[in-house]
């Protein structure tokens, strides 16, 4: 197949982790935001191909790619994984599938991961001149890309880097292609056949779906065991795909050594082959990743292997009548979300708010993408509970210099405006303040206005938070002691005495769910700036994942406890399994969280915020979320080669059997009866146990 001649234009543009014996940062092996989207996603696609120009900068939405532009939904559109992107929002390609889980075929060798495919595009006709399209119409595709693992400081400390740097054998690829209109054979659809007798390796089984054909078994099959055999032929539409650009993995600091402003690079690729001048041209980005199998002193550490090898894509343009140096869009934009209106927290209880909690300034990262200076204006307004406007920042103008040789727009009344807002507690249970920031070019020539607005919702509900609700990494503790014991605590401060109702925690799923291990939920008082006396503990908890992937799980205290002043919430573990708490790398709660793997507490040196949120004040509905109860249950034998027995004092017991990839395999209703795992292959399985439809606990079972 022909490949397109490549012209790559590189410009300066704005836009891993180290481990010690106590604290560890990992990737995350699930994406609850994407998993949640997958539950409600309904694809809406135009029956017509897209006409030029094609443009996408991912600036005004999160989650799946826009179905009016993109055919698949494997990448994650977000505003937290990239460092200094061209504009607010990027598409991140990684090792997590469209359902928010590590790919089932992931290995420590190279494997195909995410794909971002455009809808068909009309390159057969030049609609501006109402004629056929020619190569002389000068069609270029441009985009910006960035390998993960960068930070906002160069040179930077390893613990400040966001995401995992792709290794050299990893890869990011761009392909051009189209459908030929032909239908080709693509394999078989498999059906389940239940064996009526014993078969040994090498025996032939007549295929009931294709009479007269036989299926040769390569493993022993017992009576009643299900066998997956070809049931129907699968035919698919034929596509031609040609690789036109690629790069191996590398460290972004290679770019920054050349130019400290070069966080993203732009690629310009001309279309120079007539085979693409058709009514169903498509392009797609793909990444090839490899799961790291981490170890400590030669031993595999459970819970380390996780999401990795991210690439960030932004500002994609395809159009005719372009030239090779068309690399400076006439656009000013937000680069990242604006900051919280609060000084220390991203959220806090409305009852506990005091005027001293307000930040002095917002911080905005703004950019002029063009190669000339433009007059810009900035303002923001604050609206309470979606209806009452309480403040408007005076609109003011200032010239913005081009980023490529000056960096971000640094005019203080735009980049660091005062928090000119008066908030006062009104006796209500909660409050929501919507802050809408606007940074725009004076006049009407801005090529993209969607990236000129940044909306931040400031929540005053019944919990404290340092994090922004998005986990870019996982935080783990490792003790090297013979009898391992480790504690983790996050510090909070009340303005007035209150009651602690629950602790909300975000656990990352790890490869094969290796972090399903018990811990003790802990609450401490303060002693000279560190956790002191234990004032509450609730043992036998396990990492859980909320229904419908709603991110945080609430662990309810058996009874609310009185708290005042400074208090700490966290956990104690008596094992070396990494529980893998979500870790937000875009917030900075250093000085607010602590760990202990020896006899004394230490302040964490990682930049970020652990995703642990204490719930204080009024009680609320407990339905649908883990109640933190672990009843007297015995499950044996473990490991097993056949049956698992469940003995308990519970009634109306329901047991759900999941495989290591989180797929529900079976539902059993039992009290003291056996559950058979005989028909399943060797590996790790999970039993989720309910009593009277109330969740009790999860138990990991090894099938030999």
C-alpha cells in the first residue's frame, strides 16, 4: 500500500514516578468517569459524511469523544492529564478501554490499546468551488501531541510528574484510511455448548452449530462443563489503513531541554495520495502500550501494575487551502481549569465555611496561540445556586503576546485576578456557586470561541475535599518490616464542633484486583501537627467501588462521633498489599497528609491530593453505597480446585461471582451451600456477598 509523504513541522508550544520504601505512586487501572459514561452512553451519529473543515480541541466537554466527529469511544477527553496543552481539554490515549478498565489482552509486551477514529469525511468534493477535490487544493491534517510524564516545572522533581512516560518500545501512530465497500470474513461468533460426557485433550466434538463439522479439544472437558465453539461466521466491512506518522515513546524532558516552553509539538501532514480523495476518508490515532510488572527486591508487588503509557492529543485540524507553515491558529484560550475559590480545600461543608477560607486570588493559565500580539479581555461572574448572581469581576483589556516565544499570558488582572466575592453562610444545608471565567480576543476574529470560557462549580455540601475528583495516579504504602504495618492519615480542620458521619474514599482498581484486602478505617485527634490519639476505628473494611461507578464509596461509621478542631481520617493496614487510593496530581495538599511505616509519622513529599473525604454534619441517605459492615463469614477452601463453601449467620444470602476483569459470571442464592467454580479456568475470582440485598463484603478466591 502507498504511504503518504510526510512533512512534519515542529514548533515550541506550551504545552515516572519515583518510589521509596514507604510511599509509592502508581498509575490507575480503571477510569470511573469513563465507566460511568459507558452506562448511559447512547451513540448519535449523522448518516452523512463530515464536510471540511474538521476541527476538534476537546475544550467544552469531558468523557467520551464527541460522536458527531468521532466513531469510537476508547480515549478519555479530560482537562487533568496534560501539562500545558494548547487549549483547555485533551484526548488521552492509554491502556484503559471504553468501559474504564485495563484492556483484557494487556501484557508486559507491546499490545494495541486505544483508538480514536474520525467519522467519514468528504474529500471527494471541494464544496467552496463546487467541483471535484484535487491534490493541488493543499489539504493538511495538523495536531498537537505530548507523551505523559511531564510536570509544570523544568527540571522537575520526579514526584511532580503527571501520568506515565511511554517507553521506547511503546508507540503513537496516525493512520489514513477508508472503507472499500466490500464485506470480508473476520472470524467466528462463538456459542456455548454444554458437554454431555467427558472429553480428553485431542478428542473431537461434533459442532452442533455446523452439522458435519468437528471441533478438536485442546483441554479436558467434563460433563456439564460449557465449551465455547464456533457458532456462526462473522463478516465485517473491509477497511484500508495506512500508517502515515508515528513516534516511539520518550521522555518529554528531551523537548524541554531544547526549549522550556515546548510542552506540546505540532505535526503537519499533507495529503499527497489521490486514493484518499473520496467521500469516506477517515483518519485515526492508535497507541501501543505495555503493562509494567513491578517488583520489590525481586518479588512482585501486588497493586503496582496499572494504567500506563499515556499520550495526549489536542487541537486537530483538517482543511484544504493550507500550507506547511500554517501552524499558528488565530486563537486565544484557557489552557487549564481555573482554581478553587477556597484557600485550602476544593470543597467543604457550608456550615463550616468562614470568610477566612476564601482564597485571595484565582489562578488562570491563558495562552495566545497565534504568532502576533492580540488585544484580549477577561472577566468572571459568580452565581449562587444556579440563579442568583452575586458578583461580577470588572472587564479589563490587555495585549496578549504569542505563547511560542513568550509563554503564558501573565497579565496579573487576567492570570491572577482577585477573588472579589463576599460569601456568607445563610443557614442552608448546602450551597453551590458557579464561577464562569471568560478570556477572549477583542473583536470577532477568534477562530475558536469554545475554549474562551472556563466554568468551575464550587460545592459547599457536607464533606471536605482537597482533590478535584479525578485520579491521575494511585497512592500506596509499603512496609518492609517482618510484620508489616502501615498507617495513612489526612488532616482537616473544623471551624466549629460537629459530627463525623462517614469517610468517602476512592480506590483505584488494580490489575487483577490485587488490592482487595482488608484495612481498618481510622480517626485520630491532633498532637502537635501530627495524628495523635485514636478516637475511632472500624476494622475489616475492604476497597470497594461504588454502584454504577459513581467514583467515591462512603464508609459509614457505626454511630456518628463528635469531633472538633483538627482531626485526621485514614486507614491502618497490617499487610504489604497496596490498597491504591486515588491520587489527584493537579491539586497540592502537601503538608496535609501523613504516613507511618515505622514508629513515627512522616509528612508525605508527593505533590498531589489523596482522594479521601470526611462527611460531617447532617445524616443522609445510606442506600446504594457500601455500609462498611463485614459480618461473620467463613469461606473455604481457598485456593480451591472445585467447590467453595460459605458459612455464615446471615439470611437470604446472594453471592455474585466475578472474574479478574470484573465481568459478572454467575449469581448464586445460598446460606450454607457450595458454589462450584469447576467450569471456570484457573485464575483469580471475586465473590461479592449480599444479605437481604445489602452488600456485606468481597472475597478474593484463587481457582487452581
